[in-house]
C-alpha cells in the first residue's frame, strides 16, 4: 500500500514515515501542498494523510481540488484544529476521517486500516471494465461472465495501476515505479502489457503512442 503524507512539521513527518514504513507501507512525504498535489497525478496512492496548514496549498484546498477532479482516494486529515467548523470543513472537502494532534501512531494505523476497509467495501472495489468483464480489487480477480480470467502476478499489478488511474494516461515510468520499484527495460514493460492486453477484449487497454496506456470507462 502506498501512502502520500502531507505534513510540514519535520519531526512528525519523519516519525509517521518511519512508523508506517516499519509496518509495511510505502510512504512519500511532502511538506508543500502544491508539490503533493502534483505528485497525485504522477504516482498512484492508496491513501492520503493530510495536514491542513501547509505551505502553498492548504490540506482543505488540496483535497477539495482532487474531489472536483473525481479522484476518490481515501483521505485522513491530521491536524491540531479543534473547532467544529474546521471539522465540518474537512468532511465537506471529502475526507473519510479526522485525527487530532497529538496522536498515537498505533491509533493512526487503526484509522488507516478502517479507512481502507471502508473504501474497499464500497462499489469501488468491483470495477467493470466492459460488459460482463469485472475486476475485484479486494480479491485481485478478473472475471468475464463470472468465469475467471487467470492473470499472472505482474499482469494483475499492471491492471491495478491502470484501474487506479482510470481515465488518465499511465506512463512507462509510472508502471516501473508502481510494479517493479526499480529500473526495468521499457521493452519488458511493453511485453508484459501486451500479454495482459491479449487476455482482454480489444480496446479495454489503449495505447497512447509516446505517452503511455489508459483504461477509459
């Protein structure tokens, strides 16, 4: 699971990054709202942890703009704000939870687990790619008319990156970062994507020459 952490207090950001990394999360930490906002469109994240009062773009503005773009990644605000109006503003922007500073890191872990579980229990865990063809994100299972289409591990991971970035172009660099986490030859990525495309009806995964690949729905 990949986490975007927006927090301008250095010591807290490092503490949260280290804690989440130790329990198996991959964390990208940012202190600037505009920089973090750009990162959402360059990478694929499973959850957002957002401070409110950060440079360039507040956490409220950050999440509000993402929701306007119909980006539905679950988000938790981490803030020292205690006024009810601030709480209302956070939920109005589209967060799924709100944790007040100072907080216990184990409490944060529980909140993240709950947010991810709630998100996957929504219809978003079942993605319809075409008539009769669906992918279950919870089970990592692709079916056509209820019959399973067997995918290799890498093929599943590639498809999940495309689904999480649905209607957006995914570059070769993004596939490399999200699936392999290290440098691989672009030809290797193309071969794996072509293998995946052969298992799906024509047109589900589309190539944008010179840019990348996209699933549109």
